[in-house]
C-alpha cells in the first residue's frame, strides 16, 4: 500500500516546512488527489491518520480535495471528464486517451497556529 509511504512523505514535508517557517501547531492539512494519481483517497486518509501519531500534525485534520480527470481522445480530439478512471470517449467510442488533468497529488495548504 503506497498510500502509507506517501502519507509519511507528506508529514516529513510538513515537518520541514514547520522548521523552515517557524509556525506552531498544524490544525488542518489540505491535499489534492487526482482521479488518475493511483492514490485511493480513503486509503491515503487512513494511512495519514495512523502515520501522524507523534508528529507535528498529530492533532491536524486532513482535508482531501478530489481532482476530476480530464482526457483528450487520441482519435477525435474530444475533451471529456470521465466519472471513473477508465473511460470511453463519448464522441467516438475509443478507449481513453491522453490524460490532461487528474494525476495530481499535492499539498494545497496548511492551517496553522502562530508560534508564540
């Protein structure tokens, strides 16, 4: 389950930012996960909840924003937003195409307390 290693890497990054920028406790962590990122949001959430114990985010709430996928058909050029990661072009019926959006896995922001 690679979600665990990704959650650990995220926590490590946040701890580095805390040292670098000198902020206090982390209250919320905002993350974007794309449909085609090969990360299951529920598994990532659970991994984060376990991994955060003893870290600077141990009391933080993880908020995940799902990013829709956008595909462009290789055959007809149709741009479309599938509801599932495997899709058929709604215009010509070809399987998938080039992924234009939805591979994201990124830290969007933090809600923190000021260091006193």
